[in-house]
C-alpha cells in the first residue's frame, strides 16, 4: 500500500533513482518487494532479524564489488558488438531507449537519436556526449510506418498556409503572441453593431490604419519573418504579403518559446512592445517535403538544433515513441552527471553470474547469515527470470540451457586462446540464450549498483522499523492488559513474566 509509511519510503526511493540516474526504477521496485517477501519467510523459520539484515548488506556489497570488477569502457564493448561499426553514442542510445514496438524498431530509433545527438553535441571530452536537450525538437506523427522516421536540421513546423513562401533566406525573426488586427479591437473595445454604413466604414479604416502601422513598425525594425501565436486575420496577412514579410501563425506557446530560445529572440504580446533587442536571428527558413506532407524548416543562425520526426501507425504509438525518446535523453543527461559510464553485459547475464557468485559467498559466511545471503541470490535470479518470462520462453528450460552453455563457452574474461568474451543472456528477438555482447545489450554499471544498494537500504529500513513497531505494540498491549486486570483486583505477574511464560490473559 503506497499510502502507508513504508509505501511512501519505497516511492521516494524509486523517484530518487529516476531523478538521479534516469533508469532502473522497475528493478528497484521488483527487487525490494522480493527481498521483503524472502525476509518475512526466513524470519518465520526462526532466523533473527539482525542476521537477515547483516546477510542482506553483505550480499549487496558483494554484488556491487562483482559488477564493478566486470565493467568495461564503452569503447571496449563497442568493438565487440555486431555490427562493429557502432559508435559509443549509438551503444548508449540502444541501452537507454526502450522501444515498445520490438528490437528492430529499437535499433533503428536508437541510431536516429544517436544521429541527432552527434549533430548538436558539444566538443567536450568524455565517453558520453554533452548536449542540451532543448536543442532536440521531437515531433510525433501518426498514420505512417515507424521506419519513415527521420532527423532534420533546425525546427520543423507543420505548413498551414500553402502560399507566400518565396523567401528562403531569413535574417530577422519577430515573435508575437497576438494579431495586431485583433489587438486593436480589444484595445478600443469596439462595439459590433453600427448605426449606419458610414460608421462601419470609419471603423474599418481605423483598423486598417492600425494594421498598416504595425506592419510598418516591423519593416522599420528590419523584420522579414513574423511568428504569431494567434490566428492572423485576413487583413493582416494581406499587408504582410505586400511588405514581403514571411509569417507563420497559430503556433503553440511551447513552440514559440523554443524558437525564441534557439533564435536568441524574445516573445512579446503586441508588435508595439517589440524593440530591436527582442528580434531573433535565423539563417534559413524554407518549405520542405517529408513524405507526402509539407513542413516549414527554421534553421537558427548561431545555434545547432535538430528535429526528430517520429512516425507511427496510430496516435497512441506515436506518443509512446516520443515519450521513450524523451526518457532516453533524460537518462543520458543523468548518466553524464554521474561521471561513471562503464558498461556491463545486460539481458540478465550478470544476474545469472551474481547468483552463482552469491551462492559461493554463502558457504563462507556464518550459519546465521547464510540463509539471508542465499535468499538475496534467489531474488537476484528472479530479476533474470522476469526477463525470460517477458520473451515468452519457459523459465526452467531456458535457465538450464544457459547454465549448460556457460560450462562450455568462455566467460566474460575471454577464453584460453584470448577469444572474445561471451555473456549469455536474454534477447527479446530470441527464445533461447544468446550472446548479449554480440547483440549490443548492455547495462550501465552505476545503474545496476544503485539498484542493489537502494533496494537493500529500503528493505533494511522497513524491516527495522516494522520490528520496532511490533515490539512497541506488544508492550502497549501487555501494559493495557496488566492495568485492566489490576483494576479487577486480579493478581497479575510482571510483564517480563508474561513474556517469558506466554500467559494467556482473559478479561470478563
């Protein structure tokens, strides 16, 4: 129950994992629940709570040490993947991108995201690229195949007005939220019913003069492109075309603010508020065709930006692909801040090896902690079993085949003839164990270490608090029963005697 104190503690741990590293939240949740269930089971068999806590912490420490010893740099693993032409950026994007439509689409979209990042990344040293997420404009569109997704320079805006796109080189851009024709009506609070035709004609002349003055102000400031949030009136479009000013209207506030930032401009409400310092700069604005649809491409003058056009068969899938790409970008930003970008084989390969390693460790610890370490190893193995179940394969036969093949193939350290290391695990396009290194399936070691450390801390905290609460409740119950019996003039032994002899107290 997430509304309880322990549920809130688990929620905070999962949210902290997401905010700090951007990955591993499901693993933290799954492992925490499994460890708690195992702790309750072995507590009922007579194992003390202190022994369980010590065994869990010992197992978590061994897991972290084992994973850090097995981790290697991205360049090392990139040279072993198939195809061998993968860059470290492509390898990272394949790891953090979780595509719901299958492994082929995941590889395709990961390469697209890597291409977008490589276009805008800063020339800073480091295994992970340094980039600003706001420079990637993600657009989701339905009614197409996902294989038709593409990357384009600048920002793409759906083309609404089919006319007036003769200008291909734009130097100055103005950002306005309201149409000057509509603004003039709101400012003057003009009535909509007129007594005669002369009054109506005079009102139209006033509005026309106001629009002419607004367009003249744009020309005096040297603006040759107007981006407006509201729908431009026909009169406004007419004068803008006569002045040879390119315009795009009905833009969302998010799009306007993004364009303002990339073009170094500032959004104003009215053209009368516009000054020269608020005008942005663009190097090129023109119309392009992607498939059978036309777009307006805005390329900023002094900043690199890209548009990632994601296409899918329906609206739900398109939105899901957009969410996956945004989550992948967030994960890359978090991992770069962690300063630890080493990788380990994924797909459950390390969970099988950790299970075997912890079983060996359990034989070297005291008998009181052995069952806790063994329980921890079973919980680790359950994470690999969960991946196997998601592929539709039988868990028992898959695990037995994987363990048999591990006996005959070289380990991650390589074979005796310096052959390539092999890490057998789970791939969603296979129902049998495969080499996850060759498939390019990896995990960030900092994420996996954080999963084991976080889940262990949460479980130990919950078990300690629940034990204190249980003892406090027991003491309160015994004290209340003693007071009640004393009030009835019943000879009651001390609380310690009651605990020792397990007295049954009856009232009434």
